[in-house]
C-alpha cells in the first residue's frame, strides 16, 4: 500500500520546508540545535518532537517534493538518489499534521495518522541546487518515504554530494 501525501513543486525561501503536528509550533526558526540536537545528519531535523525540518539545498524557488506513506519499509533505490538519511518521528493523537514553507508563506494539510514512524529522506541535485541557488525552476528534488516503525537514532544512509556532506559535518560538530 502506498498513500501519496504530497506530490508537488514546493515554492519556498531559504531552503526551508517543515512538516508540523504541534499546533503551537511554527517550524524551523534558525536554531539548528533545537531541530538537530543529538543527530548525525544535517538534512532532516527531527529532534524538536514537534515536526520535521527539511534543509533543502537551494535558497529559493521550487523544489519537487513527494511524500508517501507506506505500510512496510521501502527498499533502497540504488543510483537514483544521491543523498539519503533516515529519522524517526512520532505524530501524537489529536493533532492536524501539515506542511509549511518559510515564514508560513505556503502550506497545507498532511493526511498522516497518529503513530510512530521512520522517515527516509532522499535527495538528488543538491550540489547543482547549491550552485544554481537562484535559478528559475527546479534543480534539486526530494522524496520522503514514511512507514510505521519504532523510534531509533537518525542515520546517514548515503552521501554523495558536497552539499549534504557539509550539512552533516555542521550538525556533527555540534554534538
């Protein structure tokens, strides 16, 4: 079973994209320690417990983002995705999960039921996205695969871009 939660080009600034489930939480506020505390990866910050921050490569414009809910852990699609990380999240009962871009410019509902999940964030084009930071149209793209799982520490599954390696080092140096 695959349930598509989102499949669109996200327009945002400062490479910020959040998934939120705490109604009082407004997403990433520039404080890396809050969202990456205790983590090793620098692409998906899940430490706050109130949401999931995605650190996209480009400063602004559009990013193709696809989020799918799966019944089982996915297989690793070798060669298609350059950078892959995994984090755990817990969506509590009684909340309304949603997605949101920088400063709340755009957003929408996310049909994610309560529960404990593992999220695999796969990216391609991060180096090109960084080099073409202000290009018109999409350069880097993202796939988030979500499936029921018990919490476990975040992990870096694959890193092939300089951009992802930079963010992993930045987060790792804060530990």
